[in-house]
C-alpha cells in the first residue's frame, strides 16, 4: 500500500496557488465592471471575440452606407431645390413672352420685357453653375468649378456623356447616381434653354411676334424636360432615403447584437464580484492558518 507524504511546503504552495487563483478571479470581475465589457482581450472568449469582430465589421459597413446616403441626399436636395428655382424662372420668362405676344405691348414695353428676360437668363446660368461641396452638380465629371460659361455653353464638354458621373454606394451592391448632367436639364449646346431666352429677347426687341410665339413653344418644351428631370431626382431621393433607413436600422440592430456579445451584465457581475471577494477572503483565512505553524510551535 503506497502512501503520499504531504509536506509543509506542499501545503504552502497549494495555499498560495489557491489564493492567487481567487485573487485573479476577483481582478477579472473588477476589470469587467470597470470597462463594462466581458471581452477585454481575445483570450477572454475566443469565440465571442471572433463574433464581435465580424459584427464590428458589419457595423462599419452600415455606418459608411449611412454616411454615403447622407452625402447623396445633400447632392439630390441641392439639385431638387435648384430645379425648383429654374422652373419658376422659366415659367416667368414664358409668361412675359405671352404678355408681349398679345400685341398690346409697345416698343418701350417690349424692351423692358427683353431686359427682364436677359436678367432671367443670367440668373439661370448662375443656377446652372450651382455647386455642392465645391463641385458643380450639372457639370458631370468635370474637375472645373463651373458647368457653364457666361455665354450659356458647357465649360467642359468632354466631362459630359461619359455615363459615369457622381455615384454613391448606399447599400451592398446598390449604387445611386447623385448628379445630373447639364444637357439633361437645359438642353444641348446650340439648342438649349439659354439659346431660347436669347432668341426670345431678340424677338421682343425686334417686335417679331411669330418668333416670340415659337420661343414660347420652346420654353414649354424646356419646362417639360426640367419637370421630368425633377421627377427622376425625386425618385432617386426616395430610393436613397429608403436605403438610409435600412442602413440605420441595421446599424442599430448590429450594435444591439454587439452589446449582447461584449457588454457586461452589471447586476450579474456585481453579484459575482461579491462572491469572488468572499472566496478570496476565505482563501486568505485558510492560508494564514496553514502557514502560521512553524517548527518552534511543534517543539514547545
């Protein structure tokens, strides 16, 4: 029959080891309460850490989609507001032309109307050069600061019709174009809105009512084209807003999932800390009794 000899050093070693283990448990729970997280390093929970990393990656994706959607809405809202102003100005120019075409306006009145038409044209060119974050929204992929010259011609014709434009990714695999090329709104060079206004002003000054009538028809066509473009912008805006809402909801859901994986249950951790402190105090008491006796105590 074999026997096992328990020495004083073995007792001390095991006591110190147990006390150290109890202290480590107290420190671990204290760290969780301090940081508010149950996973402070991958070794705490390798599986949970892997899941948390994947969730964080997904959260980052959704966060970027929200940013892209916000930027896209900035572009689209700028364009929509500008198109609203353009429509009002073109409608005003048409009304002036109809007023002059009644035949009751004299040369002085027609000159005044033509002058106002010139001012409307200048204002429309200014609207055609509106920018968002220093980029002209009607300039295509131009690197310049304007889409149109003061003469109403494209500043950079080579930047138009490339089929690329300004695009924002608002969801996985979903891209939305957020700009509009000038010709889609104002017409092609040589037969655009600015040319029609120039011709209208000249017709008013010359008193050519037939030419005025023709330009009224041209302005009607311009208004229809601008209205169609504005409808397209509205559809894109709705699409981006929906994508933004989906990304925001996904972001919230993923953050909740991440919280469940990483964040500590304060009530449970507080109770656990109290239990571990009791265990540590018990270990201290037991160790003090084990290491207290010495050889002198047995020789007395």
